[in-house]
């Protein structure tokens, strides 16, 4: 299975390309980047046979390419995904799927028409920590799930395009679509409305929010809350939890720790749940180790080979985008935003 990588910059190369090299039968034959330095670094990883170009369209139109990974800036996902699907390529598109619901809808429609696999880069679903958490919730270990939360106080994201509102689609869409997707996945109920507050209080040299608090209400009264701060020194830990009528789960992403509390006065059960096999220590801009990318790519390869629907498909990605956009709109309008306004 021959891959083309659209965007061989820092993330595309260090996260995707390095992990593709670890997957049997997944050969990267062409990459694009606007940076000659990135193209040279990619060629050093893969070999001199790698086709390199500054124009991602040349990768899409390369007949040797079976599938592409879209790792361009967020504002280019829509155009690149549509072009790849039109060329009959399977698409693994980094999050977010699009900057608007209309973009998401069109990409999903074109994937169906082309009979191509469309998978979105929500790799947290593939982390062992959260797969175990999901299994515990489904197994009734905390009873009827009522509340979830995510608290991430960390340093700023990498400088450059991630500081642009136009290129990212906004902080919550760029940064927290991962956490929103986890909420949606574990809640298994449709989100109904979002109330959010946020601002640019400290990192005033940037266009995007540097802090936010988001409250999401789901069907049957379930709720999830998100707290984000991007100016916390020595930060990086991401705390995600869930509580039902019989117990509670607390997780810490960087510590790979899960703690299960029961309402029977028993001692909490502590577990270390480590991932295996990702390319060594892929670290983001604040020093956090990101995981789950290799199993995500393996899942994509399996879906293409076996004609399966991905766990992180277009429809689930569209819902995560909708919640993020509702949160950003709530901050702008200073009022609650209903998901029906975006999704119809």
C-alpha cells in the first residue's frame, strides 16, 4: 500500500512518516512540503527513492499513490481531501476534518461517491489509556455515566501558523477537538447545546484564545466540561475523568495513569496503562508526548485493505467540529449555542 504525505513538516514527518516506516506493507513513495529542509529530512528518513515536491497536488496526482495523509495546515484540509478523493485516493486527514460544517459535509459526501476510506486523525481514541477507560464505562464499572471533564493547563502551542485564527479555525477547533471527540465517543449520546467563556488574556501577541471554559450538555442530562489554559508554566498534564452513579474514573495522559474510585469505601484501584510501538517519544510544542498515532495508522491500513468503516470516521469528526464551532460561537456571542443551529 503506497502512501503519499501531504505536508512533511514537523508533525507530518515526526508523527506520521516515522510511524508509517514501522508498519509492514505501508510504503511512503511521495511527500510534499513548502520547505526544502523538510523535504530533505523526509528523504533522509525514507531513502533517495522518495519523490519530493513543494506542491501537494503532485502527490495527489501521482499514479503510484494509493492513499494520502493530509497533514497540511487546517485551512487546507478541505481542498486537499476533496482533490485526493477525486483522484480515487483513500484519505487519512488530520483533524479537524474542515473549518465549517459545510466543508465536512462535502468531504464526507465525496468519500462516499468515490467509495474511498475517510479517516480523521483523532488518535486519542487509539491510546490504550482511553480505550481502557471506554471499556470500563461500557462494562458498567462506574454505572450510568453522568459527567465527564477535561482539564489541561499547559504552555503555548508551537509558534507559527497555530497562532493564526484563519489558518487554524480557532483555538478550540485546533487544540481541543481531540478532547471533544473523546467526550462524544464515551458519552454515546448526542450533544445538544454548548455554553462557553474564553479570552486572550496573556498571550496577546496571538490572534487565538489562550484560555477557555466549555460546558456541553448531552441528551438525557449528561454533561461534559473542558478547561484549557495555554499560559501555564511547567504544564502539560491532561486530566480526563468520568463519573457515574456507581463510581468515578480519573486519568492523567502524560503519567499514563488511571484511577478507579467506587462508592463503597474501598481503596481506589490505580493502574498504569502504557502504549507500545509508537515512534520514539514524539513530543509536541509544550513537551507533551503524543501517543496513539501508530495504531491509528494501522487501523487506517486495515480499513483500506478490508473495506471497513474507520472508528474515527467522517461523521464522528463532523460532530466534534460542530461542538468546537458551537463553543467558539458561544464565546463570541456570549450566549448558549444549540447544535441544531449548526447541524440542522
